[in-house]
C-alpha cells in the first residue's frame, strides 16, 4: 500500500474517489429528472412482496456510502497503479451503461409501505423514500453494483489483508440484504448489479479504456490539483 504521507498518492486517491462520486450522482439525479415524464416498468415479482420491511437496515443502506468511499480510497492507494486505474476505468465505464439502461428501460417497483412507526430508523426510512421519489432506476441496482465493485477491487490481491477481503464480501452481502429490507429494490436487482459490475470490469481490461481514464485523472491532477504528475 502506498503511504498517506505521499501527497501525490493521497491526492490521486482522493481525486479518483471524488470523481467517482460526481459521475455517480450525475447519472443518478440526471436520470430521475429526465425520466419524470415517462412511465416506469414495475419489475416486482411475487417473491418480492413476501419480504418484510426492516427499518433499522436503512443504516446499512445509507452507511454503504461510507463503505464505498473508504473501500475505493484504499483500492486507489494500492501499489499497482495500473490495477487501480483499471478498477476506476471499470467504474467510469459503468456510468454511461447505467445511463443508457435507465433512460431506455426505466424500472421501478411499488413495494414501499407507509412508514407509521417512530424512532430514528423509521424517520430515516421515510426521508429516503421522499428523497428517492420517483424511483425509476431500479435495475440494475447502483447500491449492489457499487458494493460489488468493492469486492472486485480487492479480490485475489494479497496486498490487501485477508480480513479486509473477507469484510468486503460480508459488507456487500449486508448491502444486498438492506436494499430488499428497505424496499428500495427487488430481488433481481442484486444479481443485476453484480453482473453489470463484472461486465464493466471485463470491459476495463481494454487498454484504450484505461488510457481514457488515465488521461482524465492526469488532467485533474495537473490542472486542478496543480501537481506536476503522478509517481508510477
């Protein structure tokens, strides 16, 4: 792992994560604005109506943002810069793919129940329902895709401690459960998120895709962060 005391490496990791957050929110919010006028396809299946709402799991659903930030930052700090760039290339590739899917096939599910209880978890659940309405981007799940990227980024790499690699799987599984128990997604969204994450990672193996991301990150480092360049 690269040292946090190296300003160039720290900035590179921070830029990579913040750029990922920016592109994610651009797709997420942009699609909701564009698709407001179009009907969404309800993809709920009978099994989805059997799951119960578990308000406290909204803490996992919301906490996923912290998990992604930390995980992506650690992945960006790995010794092999080429592997780091491949990872973030995959994340970048996923954005136009998601944008296309969400615009062409807007999806939703009428599973949310009225929140009548009291307490912080019920309040948070009600807040998320309000902030995330109308939901027209169910499939594939951004939550599931982003969480599976955390697994892909450390999978099979001994540079990362075994406990961290195992934790990545466990945290991804926890997020998968939370998207169901908060009624924010349906069951098919989980394998959908995994498959699309793997597909984007496979696409990122092409040198041209990695080169494109490298140019973007280098431009940001040089022209915005005012750094002379990156160490290999």
